[in-house]
C-alpha cells in the first residue's frame, strides 16, 4: 500500500451558517486558520496568507441577498505592519519565558490578531462550522493575542487587543485596542519632493541658451513641468490606506475583493471564485433589506490544496513560525 498524501488527509471544505438578522447590512468575521485547526485536528497558524478556491452561498428563503467578501489589504504595508506587531509581541513573550527559564514556547503558542476593532465585539465573529444538518464542530482554545502596555508609576499594565485595520482605542498610553497599521503609519518616512529643483529654475539663463532646443518657450515650459509635476509619489505621502478612523481618504474597513448577489424568486445560489486572504481573515457583509424575518445564508468555503499541511498558504512577512 502506498503512503497517504497530506492532501488526502486534509479536509479543505468548511461549511458555515451565517445569521443575517432581520434586514439591513450585517458583517460576519471568519478566521480560516481557526476553522482548519478544528476540522483537521492540527494547528494552522494565523500568520499565513491562505488561498481560497471558491466560496458558495446558498439562501433557501427566496430573499435577494447582496454579498461583499472582504479581506485585509494585500499590500507591503499590511505585511510590514504585521511583522512589526509580531516582533513586538514576541519580545514580551520571550522576556516572560526567560524569567521562568523556559527555552521553548508552548506547542500551541501563536500570534493571533483581529481584522479590525469591530471583529473584537461583533456577535457574528467566528460562527461555528457545521455538518450537513447544522451540527457544530467542537471548538478548542483559540485566544487572540494582546499587548501588555506599561503605564506610568505603579499602575498595572494596560492589556490591549490587537487588530490590523482602523484606529487605536483608549488614550496613550492606556490603549485598550492597538491597530498595527495605525502604529506603522506613525513610523513611516514621509517622501520628499523628487527631484528637488529650485523654484526659479524656469527662469534660468542656461535653459534660454540651450543649443539642443533653440525654442526657449519649449525649454521654459518643460523645466516648469519638472519643477511642479510628479514631485511626490503616486500615493498619499503620509497616510497608509487602512490606518486611522474610517472616512473620506481613510479606507479602514476590510477591503472588498469579491461581490455576489443571491437573486430572489427562485435563484438561490451565488459563488465568488478564487482569492487570497492575509492571516486567513475574511469579512462577509450581507444585505437583504427586503427580508421580512430572520434569515440564514449557508456558506461553503473551499481551500486550495498545497504544501502547508495540505493547504496552499504562504507566511506573512516574518510569520509562519
């Protein structure tokens, strides 16, 4: 008999029931690593970007339901913010372990963050995975990480939950929630003008005397363009997208990567296609404003097969430990 492949011993399909309430918009926060750990009885780290093959939605009520599938930004800033948060968390963990002469972290020790501050308190965070009859799977220990922030004097440290997008909560230094992108935004270098051409360059005698371009008006206009156009990068020089209180110029809620609509009147299914989710965190926003009563949407998630314990996933920048 041949050896059993890791792909043959990995369950890649996750079934969830989303309680969408009576009407209006409702957010549902999913942690893919948590679900994979429960289903397969082995640890899947959150510090990975997970590849999702497809999401299929089903609504048997006949309501029309509009669906947004959202993830963390797939940007270098999100990766770098995660890495810095992981490093700072590990500093505190190592200091505590050193104080007890512990040389190796506990088996299931893991850096776990929330998507945003709303995920911390939303009752629709991590709905249970189920079988075909709606029976939920037994859950294990899945505690999200915190920072212990020193306070002035003899005050006890402030324990702060950790999320990626949005803003901090609480006044410095007594934060109760810490946003990794917000903290990263505080430390970035603001780009300067490039090239830095003196303001009076369009009046230079040398440009008027140029032998290659005798048309002095052309030379003057070109130099003026060099002085004023594209002096800064093609992105906001001081604001990282996803950091800060959400609003105009602050896209700090999870970003939409797929949309679907379950039509009413008999067409009760929709699918999204493939995408990737940093940290395996996904937000599903449902909107069925025409519904007249409580509604439930079934969701089946298919993961792409791969080399990370049977799943296609890559470490976050500095993660996957």
